[in-house]
C-alpha cells in the first residue's frame, strides 16, 4: 500500500524556494521522501531568514556551462569567508582547525562542508564543535549521553581515522565523522566514535571484495555478532557502511598497540530520517553484544540539556523541521 505523502511540501512550494530536486524522492518510501524535501526547504528558509545569498549547482560556476540556483546552498567564496554554514564560533573554529591539516590518505569534501546547508559534515561541527574547545563540557556531555563511558575526555576530533589503508586496522579509507577520545586511569584510552547523518538516505554498497578477509577476521575476533549475521552485510547491503565503520572501531579495540580498551560506535540521525532509524534497528538485530554499538537521534542529544541552551536552540531551529 502506498502511504500518503501529505507531510511533503508541494512541488510549487519547493520550486518557489529553488528546492525542487528529483533526487530527494525515495521510491516506495514516501515518509523518507517527505523528510528529505522538508529538510531541504528548511535549510532554504533558514538561509533566507539569516540573509545569506543563494548558492548554485555546481558549487563553483564554470563559464559557458549550465548553472542552476539551489536554495539549500550558499555561494562557496562567501561561505568560506563568512563561515555561514557553522552556527557558533566554536563550530567555526573547529572546522577551520580541521581543514588546516590533512590526515594521511584522507578524502574530505570541503565544498559540502562550507557551502551545502544539508551537509552532515557541517552538522557534525555544529553539534560537537563547541565541545572541542571546552573539554570539561565535553566530558560532562559524553557521560550524560553514555554514562558507562570510562575515562576523562582529552579531545574531540573530526573526520578522523586511526589509520587509512593501515592493515593493522581495517586496511580501508573509512573514517569517523567525530571521535571523542578519553584518558583512562590505567594509561589506555577509550573512545566514542560517531557517524553523523541528516539528509542522507539508505543506499546499498558492497564491501571491497579484496579486503573481505580482513573484515571477516575483525568481525569474528570481536565476538559481537550473532552466528551467521555477517552474511547479511558482507555482500551488497544498505548496512554495509554501518558495518564497516563499526568494524573500524572494533579493529581499534583489537589493535596490537593496546591503546584502546573500550569503545562505542554511535549512529546519529534526526527522528524524521526513517531510513536511518530502520537501518539502526536492523543492524542492532545482528548483534549478540550491543556494548560497542548505539544509535541516538539529534533530538535526544539536545534533550539531554548538556549542549549550551543557545546552541541547542540554534540547532533545533536550523535542522529540525516543525
């Protein structure tokens, strides 16, 4: 049965705001289509209310090639100069700091971060940027969100991997949107790593076949999966990315250096993103031990009242339609 799509803005409404994008439609999932369209329109309205100019596709127009206006973007030169996609001075400072250096083999979409208002990269800095500058507040936040986390927060990292293409980890390019590192009394570290999602939808991917043996080795050694569970994710699956990022965290816990003695991989998404809510539930069903995996909504993070009230209000106004 086809669900009604009453919550979705009309095409006329979207076109008037330069927000009609056929790619927002998710076949056979009208609730997800409605969420993606509402989110795009929300960003365009936020941009207009704050007096920011409209951006384009492509981000940087090329003379002689077609250009279209995009209501959920701001012009890249303006975005870089003003930092308009970042909501607080702390978020902007964290973004400028992270983009000032390059981790080995990193791939980082600078255009999306600065100019795409729907970018989950920007949401990551907007959610956790203030905490990067205030480790005491970060420590309070982490232990409010995940009370069993051992240790004291030492730092917050963005777009971070312990080692890309490093066979002692996962031998892949996978990285975490956010990594919160804690010092433990015994000299080791614990870590909470986060995958931040906003407008993204479920998409199928295939784990790299030539690296599958390493993936299965880490999965088997971890002991966290139910018997036969990896059969659901080792081939083409919309859970592939979740599995691989979780495996990267598990490879840290297994690392020969003994640096990490505790860790948790957390998937973050808005309540309205029904794709990620469903994927998290299906992924959790694969686990015999959920200690190293969790999911949380943006609303739940903000409702914990550990983010500064002014920042929480700005985040709700910006990212949570309705």
